[in-house]
């Protein structure tokens, strides 16, 4: 075995061991805190968004307006387990650094505030604002817990609220709910966008295990126009968090529509996951020849992801909830629970005979990188090499290679490890966290390795990019053609990367770099 040693000292220390009405802003229960004294708890992500405290799940209302990226999210301010849902709120100017804002939407007499979306009503079709000051309009699901407890099936309805000060304060529409429920048990998660094909608003709603499409002139009055998915895609659980948007196929003038549908359970590696469809949309109906499910992420910790409305340059930016309903309520954190994935740009490429949805970190993340090692590594057939580093749990590891058979093992002195195995002989990648650290908090966590088929990789150099934070690993293969996101909870930071060539031929890792990633807090 050859060994390359890198001894560097970090300036950051890993502490892995060891039902009401809206209220005025000055009465909100969440108060700003000094971030210099927080965000250092065990397992706290350093460059992924997480709430100051308490429970968070789905991203909601992703919208850009007046120079600000809004991130709303499902939030329970009283505990670190799921409870009566509110909309938490944070903003960013660069999708890297985030500012926490007061709670945006509170439960009311119609129910909890479940997931949804937000739009800029530029023409003031709703009448909530003016042409000079168009409103932000949030569209969300009401969940009436009393109705659910009574055994009814109509307890989820759709409501709207509006803001005239770029999201700092909100008023709910007096005519809520704008879409009542005719008796569908799971009827939720409205994603709304302006539809240029018919010059109306379009709403996507999930109804059990299929999709409904609605349209409206004014965001208040809605008509159902079509359905999709009764016989297509994965149906192992309830459909959730739909999204749909057009993308040009890279390098061509061809435009296709992409539909995202989250499902729980029923993901390929267990629990929660997000599937996608590539097809066409005529303004009212989505159609596709695709029968088998395809997945935006093959790990178990990227769920309920949706994209931003109103991005000025037309980019499609995606954020997912970095958890899984199998164990989300049990992860070993004490002050807060859950984080988001890094924001990712979505694009569409034709690779072989398939349209592949690419998701890859935004370039703005590069502003946090500080390169610590850059070299070329060559490893003989069936041999190993290793790199020592004092803090792999806040780094990017990136390289290019022609190889298809190799293993990367991130290890610590306690014998814990996270292993990424590229098995070109069987056209798959395996991410193994079964010995990654703390996993006793829930029976399904770390029970089995996670598999990702990579049967459509092109020939030639592959880029491999790995982002590791204090409690997560995100793997991007071939620029985001194949992606895996998993939580990990090592009890000590990883300090050794072992690279093993599992083929008989010599393997070279070109442009092999290790970069530290600065904290955003």
C-alpha cells in the first residue's frame, strides 16, 4: 500500500463527539439569536441550510423576488419532532448564506399550513396588490386535524395568502379555502406557475397516488382540467410535492417538460424518494411515453424537493429536504432536526437514447471552497492508496477518471467508515453507511447499503464530486447525471480516505483535489 499524508489544521472544530391566528411580527415567538454561539452542536451542518432550532421538513414557496431568494419550509416551532405545521422562512441573496426570518404562516381555523408554493403575481390578477407593487402569493394546503381525527376524507383543502412587502408579512385570503375537498384523503402540495401556453395560472395537486392539473385566471377560482399518473411511475406509496417545468435539451433547440413527484414510501432504497418524468405539456395535459420510474437521487435523504419560481435568467434551481420519513423523527440531534440539500441547478441532456435530468450544485457554492490538496493519483491493479486529513467532514473531494471499478472509504480512528464503491462490472454504484457511525437510533437507518444503477454512463472521463458535511454525504457522478444523498452520523470526524483499485488495470485519478468548505454561519 502506498500512502500520501496531508497534515493540515482546521480553524473550525468538529464537535461530533461528544392552532392560532397570525400574530403581529413583534409578537412572533421566534427571536433572532447570536449565530456565533450556535450552529456548533453535534452533527450540525456547516454549509447546508438548517433551522436555528426545532423541527423542519419540506421546502415550500421557493420564489425569487426583488433580488431575494425565499426559502419557506415546513416548521414546528415547539419541538424537534413533527407537529402542527407552520411555514418557516429564510432568505438569501446568493443561495449560499441564509438569513433567518420570522415565521411566515401560522395555523388557523382551517387547519395546519402544509406544503405549497409561491408566485409573483406580476399582473396583479388576484387584486391583492397593484401593478406598481405586485403581490407575492403563497398557495398551500390546509390540514384540518380535527377532520382527520373524526375519520373524514375531506380534511385537506387549498388556501392562499399574500404579501406586499416581499415576504416580511402575510395576510390570508378571506375566501379560503380556494379549493375545497370532495373526499380525497391525500389532496395536497399545490405547485403553481404562470402558464404561457394558455395565459393562465396552472396548479399541480397530488390526489392519493396520481396528479391533478388545475387552472385559474386569478389564483382564487380554480378548475380541474386533467389528471396524470394512474398507470405510470412508482406507486408504492402516497404521491407528494409535484413540480413541473420546461427545459431545453442541452446543445439543441428541443424543449421537454419535466415532472417531479415525490413518493413515500416506495423509493428504490427504501422510504422516501423523488421520481421524475420527461414528456410534453400542451398547457392542460402532461403526457409521456415513460412507464418505469426514474429517480432524481438514489440516496435515501433527498425528499420533497421542488424548484424556484421567477428566476430571472430562467435557471431551474432545486432544493430538497435532506431526510427520510423512515427515521426523520429519530435522528440524533437535540436542538434542531433536519437540513436541506445544497441548492442544485437542473438541466436536461440527451445521453445515448435517454433524456437524463441532471442535478448539480450551483456555482455559487465554489465561493466557499479552499483547496488544500491537488495532485494526480495513480494506483496499480488491485492496490490501494490513502490520504490523511484531519477533517473530511467539511470537505469536497473531486477528481476525474477513466476507471469504473474502485472504492473510496472515508474512515476515522474508531473504525467507522462510509464507503463508496464504483462497480463497473455490474453497472452500479454502492454507498455503504452500515458502519458510518451512530445508527442505533432507528432500526432502518444504516441497515443495508444503497444501490444506484449507472447503466447509461458515457465512455471517457468521468467527474466524481463528493460533498461531505458534519452529517451528510452528497455524491455527484458525471456532472450530476447520477446522484446519491445520504445522512451519516460519525461519532468522530473522518480523518483517512482510502482509495482502492478493484480492477487488474492501473487506475489514475486526475485533478484529484481536496477542498475545505467554509461554514455559512
